[in-house]
C-alpha cells in the first residue's frame, strides 16, 4: 500500500488522457440500473460525447433524457492496488446531437481521429446516435487510499473522513 501520492490535478488529467471509454450507469423506464462501457471523446468544455448503437439498451436510456452517471477508471493492469484504483465519477445531463448537423460532423471527425477508420463504418449504420454528457457537478475523484476529492467550480477539494456530527445527521 505504499502507492505514491499523486497530485490530484495530474491524476485527473491522466484519467482523461488514458481512458478511451467510460462506464455509463443508466436507468431503464422501470428504474432498473444498467452499466455498460462506451468509447468517448471529450470536448474543450469538459463534456463527454458517446457514439452508440440504437441496438444497445443504454441508447434507449440515454434518449430518455434522464441523467446518467459516468465513471472513468484507471486500468487494472496499471493500478498498483486494486482497492485504490484512480477513478472519477460524475453525474451528467444528456442531450442528443444530430449526427448530420455541423456539430455532429465535427464530433465524428474527433471520434475518427481518436478511434480510426471504424468510425466511418459506424457512421454508415443507420442506428448509431451521438449523445453529449454534460457534467452537472464536478464529480468525485479518487486517487488512492484516503485521497478523495470533490471537483467543485473548477477547484479540487479534499474530502475528509466524516465527523461525529455527520453521523448523527444520517
């Protein structure tokens, strides 16, 4: 457990740079949770964009407009301690981007740059849809044991252990 304490901003930047997919946590129409991976691109404003098949359950859930949770997590092979994997979770609002609109074309160009020629194949399939996931809050970043941070208004704030007063309020 002698994992080196990493600067939280460096850890956050590394997650964004190294992760090529995120884990989506969506809800179906009955409120049942569904977790699934989706490749993503991230824009300059910090929004995630996913290009997903209409055959996937998560696409129906995204199209409903209900908020989703996303998780970026360091690869197990690159994590010295599996219980303390670096990760970022955020709740996001969902909007669909028209694939044939200028914004959609620009995003699909970014997908092609990041993922290669497969995007041209996927783009030709009629069921693929493009969604923007806009973080509603900054999220929670964990970089190791005892190293959790809330992202609030562009700041990275350490999260401490609950105080005795916090337990009484639960």
